[in-house]
C-alpha cells in the first residue's frame, strides 16, 4: 500500500473517463499529481448516454466551461424534463419535470394543498403539472434562461448532447490542463503480491504505466474492479428485467423539442432524444419477451427520420458492483454498475461518483473507514435510483402484454413498498436529503402513473377554501406569465448557441 498518492491512472476514455480526468485535473492540478488516461481507439465506447439531469450544470460550472460554447461543440439541446408516453395506459402521457410544483405554504409542500383542492373538486384527472413552469414550457416547445427570483417559478433545465462529442470536448479541456493521454490496449494488470493492490497496467506494445491510484472507466467489462480484483456484482434483474437496448440515430425532421421522450412499448420502452444535428433513438427491452431482431424491426419502424447507421445492440445486467472502491481501484461509469437510462442517470452517476471521491481523496494512502464511507454513499445513490425506476414499471394500469403483466405483478424491494404505501395513504414521499430523486420527482411519476393519494397533511386544512383557490390560481398565472414570453426552443438555440450542423439544417 502506498503512503502517498501521486500517480493517478484512469483506465478507459469515453464520457466516463474524460469526465473523471477533467474534474480531477481541475480540482487537483497537474503540478502535484500525475494524471494519465489510457484508452484505445480499437475499443469502442457505448456512447448513447445523451440525456442528463440538472446537476450537470454544476459539473460544467465547476470546470469553468462556457455554456454556449459547450452546447455548440456537442450539438446539444436543452432539456426541461422527460415526457412519459403510454406508461400509465395507452394514450396517456405526463411529464416528469425539473423544478418544484407550486409554492410551499408555511413550510409545508405544495402537493398537500394541491391534493386537498383535488379532493374538494371531486377528483378527476390529476393536473399538478400546470403548476410547474418547466412542464408548461416543454408542452409549448419554449425555452429561455430565466433568472431565479423569490416568489416566481423557476425554469430548471439540463442538456441533451452527443456523448462522443462531449468526451472529445472534455479531452481537449483535460489535455490543456495537463492530463496525459496514452493510446494503448491494456493486456495485463500487475498487482502487489502481498496486498493485491494494482501497481501498473501493460499495453499491447509492451509499455508499462505505473500508478498509485487507478480509476476504472473500462465500461461493462470492469477490467480492474472485476476482472482483476473480483469485487462481485449485485444483480437487480429480478426487479429490473431489461437486459438489452437497440440504439440508432436518425435524421431530425421536427422542431427541436426541449425534453426527452420515453414511450412505453410492448416489451420495454423507446427513447427519443432531440439533438441539433440528429435524433437519438433506442429501444430498451427484455429478451425474454421480444427477440433482438424483433426489437430492432420495431425500433426502425417507429423512427421519425431516416436512420443514419445500423442499429447497435447493447447487452447488460442491471445492478452495481459490491464495492465501487476496492483496494486502490475506484470504478466509475459502467464499470461501477448499470441502471437503465429511463431517468437519464448514467452521466450523473459518473459526476456524482467523481465528486464524492474527490471529497474523500486519499492523499496519504487508503484509510479503510474512508473507503467504507465512499462505498456507502455510492450504494445509497444506486439504491435510490433503483427504487425510483422500478416504480415506473410497478405503478401502472398496463396489462396488455406479457411483459407489462410481469412487471405489474413482480415483487419489489421493501424500501420501495414502504414508500408507495406511505404515499398512497398520506401523499408523503419519504424523501431524504441524500436522495437524488426528491419529492417533486416522486410526486410527478407516481401521480403520472396513476397513483392518487388518499389523504394529505392536515396543515393544508388550515387555509380557507377561497384563499386556497386564490393561491392556486395565482401560482398558475405566475407559471403562464413565466413561460409566455419565452422564444421557441429552436429559436433560442439558433440565436445563442447553434452548432455548425444546425446552421446548415434546413427545416421542411
């Protein structure tokens, strides 16, 4: 075991590798630490994680990246949320937005007042989304950067971008600050015979790259964390049976929409991600219910435009490594685990894992208590996301195919069952501070999927009925006012951050 960490080796490039390299060199500098990234042009990257969630803004801001420049260089668009089509039942859709619903009253969250109003009006379709500015803007295809102001609705956003272009963008950034890239295919991993710690990696051309700390960004393979250290994997496919994805880009034909679309299909779901130069598409499915050939045929028949490549099949097992940090190896990205991209969490988990590690950085060796704490935090992140994704499948009226009957009837984790039972009874979501998906997300998805709470917090009864209607109407008007002056999403991009590809694009 090393007493001082000086040499950091990142194994694997792609989005995960270069995101890690960029934030490490920004935080640690290259004067006191040698940061080397080893990747091979012979080995492809998955490169389909193109949608993000709002914390990506914090990551880019930490790096000091100019947002308009980043958007131009990665053919990015803005994202206000995810539209879920046909998930509750065929013909129904809802949006899981960024930013909160309504305005809290006396310290109690808006949803309790909304559900009181909902029950007093006699039920019907839940329309809580009309009290959320990103939902309203998404439905109108509008976008703008608006200043956060007390008492006014926020327009929180994230991005949709070309993951390969983002990796190249961060590579240029990282190399400029001192990260050394080594081209090479790793054929051997050397370990200390006494401790088992990784000491170096060897490439096919007989180069040896030594390090004190190794970051495994080698993808599903887990070259260091699994093939070398045999860390083990917790399999969640009994709760999340998806194990395949067919992915293909196509020509963009429509106006750029400021959101990602997830459409429920017969044996899974299809993503649609609008970028400036193309549209990303994919069918996430379980091969117990549909074959790969059938899934590809289904995907190709439902594209908006002409496919730009042959569909790629990705095979995976949902779950996570038993330890994200084992000895002197830390796994990030697909090497640390995989949760299907339903809520756009893949890139976030790279960012979150890298930042958590930097906060606990092992300057003077590898303290087991620090290692355990990091692994506890990563485990919590994965568990929270896992339960949230399972809820999309479990809470549904769909029973029209064998797949939907299976997920509707499957057992679920006790942690999720408790959360669903409490929400159904009280409209409380049991969200905790470290959770990635907090109250607004659970309310959006559970009500969107058709779960109606039976009660609300009694504090909501303290407000006079007329005052409650005035409060709701006032916030609804504030949402309308916030959105109505915004330009269309595409007009905003053309005005501020159009890529060369968009400038050349001629709409029908």
